């Protein structure tokens, strides 16, 4: 079973801070989290349900309370380090199977995990766009491979201050370049990205940049409304956001068929029928239509975030930052196991990855939950800072990235 092999290679790096007297295996403990995510439940209920599996005896499964007690022993920094080590094994397998193209497209995004408790309980709980019964969230910035139906999440960092986005991005790019050559970076239109500091951070590293721009400025509104009045499908002009050199960047307007279809009546402003992109690519070399088509590759990451949160992430009401970091990083790791499983299955069956996934998220999670083999994975390997130290310096911590 592919998932069994991948668990044995990666779970050994996930540290639960337990001593040698613990009889419950690490594999069984982590399967409580998997069962919770698979059923959309909290760990207490998932642990109780797992005890009814015929291949578990009494005492083989920890209680949800016992599991979370051990998870809280880790700091954010150690959580990030252990999952970086665990994901390293998956990246190596992907590389051996020629997963990474010569110039890889990546997307950088900030995603929310809604929080419903006391928002003052932790400095990492930040205000967010109001959703169903919430307006606060834990936030994580991620860097993921895009342009494929089977992406990998290369880096996950907790976010405290979105104004420090350039600092996060520099570190994520350094970490990712250990495994692949990055050609182009896609960003969405968030305020943390659409500013001169963040944009120049990408460009200064010699990378192509494509992002969806914000239509709030007078200049951009004039440009897009002018396109609408002239009935242009696409156009561009040199434009510098903030203090950026306008000779190096371009505002690109493109009529959006998708947007037009969404309007039930005439748009409030002519520009509402247009999508605005910002890029350091010259539009004569990469025409607007091609740019728009390329940017659609990034949209898939939104679906991937939903998969992480709804298929791989256990429910939690905890205010503990280390526990939350563990849950989210474990969910992203399971997502990566899913991707690598599909890479291996596609090679085994001779199918092209672009033709769709061989294994669904639900099938993978159920296969792990129902695997009768309780793996004897080493409990606690020696902890190392090597994964981060070579790139960021031994003194790096999440507080430095705030």
C-alpha cells in the first residue's frame, strides 16, 4: 500500500514529545487526527470511534485529551521544523519521479482558518473578512506548486503581521529553491501583496511576477473604464505601484467573460467587466490573453485550500497556538501525501497526471484510517535545525518572521 509506505517515511519526523514509557504507537496516535479530519469531528469523538476498529485492542488508541496534551508540548518553531523534515521526504520522492519542471510556477497565498473564541487569546488571531459566524482567524502563508492537477504545498508559515509579507516571501522562496527552480510567482490581489515592497521582493530575485491587481486607484479606474468605452478586449500600459519604476512593470487589462456572465444587470462601472493584472512581463512578449490564461493556473490553489480545510484538517476549538500550528501543518502534510500518492499511482498505471487524480482525498484518508497495519514508527528521532539553519540561520524563529 502506497500510503503505508509514505507514512513510514514521513511520520517518523513528526514528534509527539512522549517518553519511552508510552505504549500507544505514533501511527495510532496520528490516525486519531486523520480519523477526526476524515469524519469532520473533534479528536475526542474520533478516538472513541477508532477503538471499534477490529484491528485495535484496548489501549491501542490514545484519548483525544491525551493526544492534544502531548501536541501542546511543541512550540510553533519545532512544529514547523518537524513538518519541514517530514515534507522533505515527499519532495525527494516527487523529484525522483520528475515532478518538478525546469522552471516551476508557484503561488503564494494567505489563507484563513476561522476562529470562534476569544480573539485576544493569541497574537496570531487576526481580523478577517467576515464569514459565517466569524470575523477572526488564524492565518497561514503558503507557497505551492501550481499549473498541475496535483500540486505540492512547499512551505507553510503562521502569519502574525501581514505587513511583513516581503520577509515571509523571501524566506519561503529560499526554502523552496532547495528543491526546484522557480520561474514565475503568482499572487492574488490582497493588500499585503499589492504594494511596492512585496512586488520588488519578487522582482529583485529575478523571478517573473503575475498578480491580480486592485482596482481602487484613480489611474487604474481611468485605464479600465477607458478600455470599456473604446470596446477593447485587452490593453496595457507601463505603471509603477507606489514608488516602483513604471518602466519595469505593466498594468494589463483583459475583458473577463466570467465576470460579465455574473452580472444580472448592467455593471455599476464599465471597468467591472474587466480583470486587471499587474506584471513585470512585457505584454508584447506575453500578450494579455496569454497572461490571463496563465493566471488561471493559480486559481486551482483556492480549491486546494478548501481540500486542506475540509478533507485533511481536524476540527479544533483550541486557543493554543502550537496545537493549531500542528493541526494545520499536519493537514498540509496529508495533502502532500495525497499528491505524492497520485504521482506514484500515475506512473504505475501509465496515466498522465494532467488527466486527473488516481486517488481521491476521501479514498486516501479512508485507506489510512482503515489500514490494519499499526506501524511501529520510531517514536522520537533526534531533533535538528538543519532544515532551516542552512537557509535562514540558526537563530531563526517565527517571531523573527512576524
